[in-house]
C-alpha cells in the first residue's frame, strides 16, 4: 500500500429528536504528489482515482470488510490525468490516460489476476498523444474519445489504432461526450469558450457555437431525457442548449450559480437559522456560520456535472413536495456540491465542504459523483486543491434534501391551498352579500311595470279630479315589456344552443395553432393594443386600445367591430362576464365601465372620485357576483347591480348600483402590478403581484392573506395567468392549481398553488423592456407568450424550450390569447 487510509468520520445533526446522517467520509487517501486537476471516475460499485502520480487505484464501494483494500494497477510512467469507466457492466472497462499512454483495463480480469498474485495488465490503445484532460467511452465501448491538447482522438478500445482525429478547437479540449440518440455524434467543449458538434466517424464538424463567456468551459453533460447539453465554465456559469431536431442548438437558459445560491439562501432563510442552532449543540459541525459575512469571496468553477438520482423516498413529506421527484443534476464545484432542478433551474440543496468541520478536504480541485444512489446514498470522490489528499464521501441524499427543504414541507402540512372552493362560505366572509342583494332589489320592488300608481290622480291645472284624455289611464307598458323580455330570452337560448352545435369539445391532444389565418388593422394610425380577451364561448374578441377605445370583433375577425368609446385614457384591461353579456374595462383615466354587448353606452360608470390612481386590472369574479379591481397598493371587491332600462326624463341618471365590499391592501408594496382570479367557477383564491417583486395569495373566504412568495422574479411581475380551462375542455382538478407569472427580463415561471413553488421555467423568447403577455390553452398543454422580436412563442407545458415560433408581426408582440372553443 502506498496510500494511507484514515478512519471514516460521521457527520450528523439532530433535528426534532431524529438523527440524520448527511455526510460520511468513508476513506481518505494520502498521495505523494498533488492530484488536484485530474478527471476522476465513479461507477455504481467502484471509484477510480490516481495515486502517487502514475498508479491507478480502484476502490470498491461495497460495505463488506473484504472490499476495504483498493486495487492498484501499474502501467503508466507519467502522472495519470484522466480516468473513465466503460458504458457497459459486463465486461466493466476502465480507461486511464497520461502523457505517455492511454490504457484500457478489463476490471474483472484485473481483479482475478490480483487475487492470483499476478500483475494485472491493460491494453495500450494510444501512445504519446500529449497532455490528456478527458477520456470517454463510446456507448458500445468499442471506441474511446481522448481529449489531448486542442484535438480529440477517436481510438479503438481493443488495440492501438487512431480511428479519427477531430481538429478545430483553438485551445485545450476539456470535455467530450457521446450523443446516444444521434448516431456518430460527439460534442466537445474547450478552453476556447465554445462547444462543437462532430460526426466522429467522418471527422466532419456539424456545428460550432459562438464564444459563450470570458472564462474557459470546464465540464459537459448530455441530458438524454430532455435532449439537451449542459456545460459549465470556470466562473460558475451554466448554459443549457437544445439538441432537438430543428432547434438549431439554441440556448434554453443561462444560469448563474452564484446568484442561484444567494436566492436559495434567501428562500430557505428559516432553515439556515435552524441549522445554525443545531451547530451549537454538535461538535461535528463547523463553528462558523453557514454564510459568514467576513469571508473571502470565491468563484464557483463547475468541475463536474452529473445526473442526480431522485428515486428516493422522503416519507410522508413527499406528497407535499412534488418537485423533489423532478429531474435534477449534481453540480460539483471547488467549494461544495449543488443540486439544481432542471425544470425550474433553481437550487434544491447546497452542501458546502466548509460547513462540515470533520471533512478533510475543504477546497476541491477535482470531483466525481455516482450517477445512481445506492440505498438512498451517493458516493462523491474529491481531490484537494492544495494538499495531496483524496477523499471518498458518502452523502445521504434524502437527509440533505429534508434538512434544507423543511420550510416548504411545513408550509404544506399546515394548509394546502386550492383554487377550487372545497368548503362552504364562512358567515363573516366578504363573499356573503345577501344584505346588499336585498337592498339592491328594493328600488325595483317598489314599482312594478304595468301597475297603476297608488298616488291619487291630480289634475295639472284645476287641482281637482277631471276626466281628460290620456291623463287618468294607466300607461300601456305591459303590452311591450313581456314581448321584449320574451324576445331576449329566445335569442339567448338560441345563441347558447347554436354555440353547442358549432363548437365541439376542445380535445387535450389538439396541437397548438402555428399558421396565420387572418391579419387586420384595428386603427387608421399606429395604435398599440393594450389587452385582448375572448368571450367564454369563443364567439367574440374584445380589444382594448391605447387610443381610449374598446373594440369587439367576431372571433374570425370579419365584419365591422363594435366600438365602445368613453374612456379618456388607454385601456389597461378588459374582461368578459361569465354569461357573455357584459364587458368590464379599466383605464388610465381612473375610471371603470361595464358595457352591455348589445349597447355601446356603459351600464355602469365608476368615476375618478372613487380611485386615487389608475386601475391596472378589473374583472368579473365569483361567477359574475362581484367586480374585482386593483388600484395602487390594494385591490377592491365591489358588489354591483346592473339596470340598463332608461327613463326618458332622467336619461342622465344611472340606475345601476355599485358599492365597495372590502379593500385588501398588499403589504410592503407601492403598487399592485398584476391581479388574477377565476370567474368560471367558484373560487376563493386571489393572486396579486406587487412592485416589490412579491406574489401574495389571498383567501377571500377568510378575508385575509394566505401566503406570500417573496422575490418571485428578479423584477416585478407584470402578468399572472391562471390555468382556467374553458367550457369546452376538461382537465384534472389538480391542473387548475397551476398558474404562470412573467416579468421583464426574467422569463416565465410555472407555479403550483399547493406547494407555492416554481415548478418550471420557460426561457427563449425576448422580453427585455416591454411587458409581453402570456396565455395558456384551454387544454392546459401549451403556453403562448409575446416577444420583442416581432414574434409569438409557444411552449409545451412539460418542456422549458419553445416548440413553435410564430412570426409575421411588424412590432413587438405584447398580448396573446387562446380561443376557449377551438385551437386558435
């Protein structure tokens, strides 16, 4: 033995009386020379690392005492710089590379020879290729890609033969990976800060990226499930590119590891305080704070990217924390390990080496991780940056996740919010408006149509009862009123039945619209369309314009639109009633109007005396029972009664009634930037976004705030879009708890109301300065958004990269809407 093995150190903490082992330092090896910058390798049962420079050390990770002696393989004369295991288990191959040789070892044969007392030997497949930084077996283990200098050599894994030589990088190649679903495809990254895609059989260069960063690219990972590549650089930056056909290797997202770490600490601040208290009672924890203020700031070089096996059971908490089972990656850096979620691109857990005082290595030079967890535990192999030390760590993944995600689990246990109302109204709920209904009905009950007045008939001049033609008889109103009402009812019933005949059910497997059918101009001069919304039956489309007008088109955009004028400022929002008979509009002029679809005069007008600021958003709520609007730092719940009948003598007097039920202030914000609620079915939930980048959930049954999500985006949210479905589609009940938010410069985020977590993030469209809108299809399968490159983008709900780009506009697309009845 040349290496010195030390006893394992168990690092644990106690939480609520239960002991959870997070990190166990299984073995520590001392080398005679530094092994800081080498490619390490981990398999399901073995770990491979260089020892004393030119020795290959194989360690069995099994718990049996017979496995506690490593296997030493000697064959190199120079220091080993790269190691890799084969793709297959039988036979299990290991490749080691140095400046002199590239050797392939059959591990099973080597173990047999070592047990027989013989010297194991490998097959030399390459000689004097130069400084090798990375090696990788092909999926069939028939070839080995060797990154030496600026070149990539494709070597035969069975004999010494160079199959292909790939040349094109301008600096040393740091990593290369085979694409398993594309034949003969190899992807490489280099210190020249770019990646290249090769056909390794012919040696042709398929694609060459631009320079991504000012720092060298160090690591590469291919995500087979999402068909993406992930690469990381020396400055803690990550890029994810799509390998799907037709996507042209476009960038899906760019991640700053340092910023995500700061966001993670901010989000789990309570957990950090709990861990700090635990450290006071545990000698095995570092006495330093988890985030010491007086420390030297270090970069986070991405040394290794590896799949994180999430097939672990968190027990009862699992159902409250569905994101735990999302696809994740290990990010190995010099200061610690990070688990990043590939759906929302946020950190799920952070493990800093310095936070565990019992660990031998506090600053790593190289890192390797096991792809699959064994009994919920993952092995991590580290080499020290400044010392001649190699350490093997055993990480309890479930304990690590549980310790840092306890805040979310506790929130889920206390109360799970749901968009669909699951309980009856409370007696003191603001949604109980029986008293107002009675008051609003009183004026109409005092005098019935067609009934003679109870006041005594008086003559106009002689102050005594006289018989005069037309003065003493009751007005003939009953002969018109029933006919008018009957006509209206017949028309509505015919309209509803015709909608049912015309519109079929919106199928879940429908594809999103991708072709332009019609394009019209809404004004004679350039005018911005501030908001658009389809009616619930999909027959009409309302458009609010910046020129103070409101237009209503047929859904096929034919014919002359109905014009509703009266506002003195740009229309901020427009909303349809559930029965499709009314429109509510809010404007910059601090007024709100409710319009009848059959009349261009407002049925209800609320003026400037009621609102101190412009109304950003207004809609019908609780199946047309209320009006919901936001003004300043509060939103209001209004109860109303509409009466469109006119008195010839008092045409100026408004018969419709409206009164404020309650005001709901949003804490610590200057202005509510977006508001959302569901009107198509009974729901108590209101979602509000503030200028302080906070999302707040209100429960109007209880009449108070139910949850707060701080720092939802890097900027204030300009739109909240709920998955509301439509009358023509059917979705699982759980799907209605999903909602989207978007902010300028920060993409789109998909949230789950039950966990208050961001479940997925969508990037790819351009949104740097304009508030580009978003919409979701009635089937809940696709998301559309506007973009500043004069296009609209469509994302699949389960994919973070867009599936379609709809071009054709002449200006930035700031509003989108899906028809509730058909895919358009």
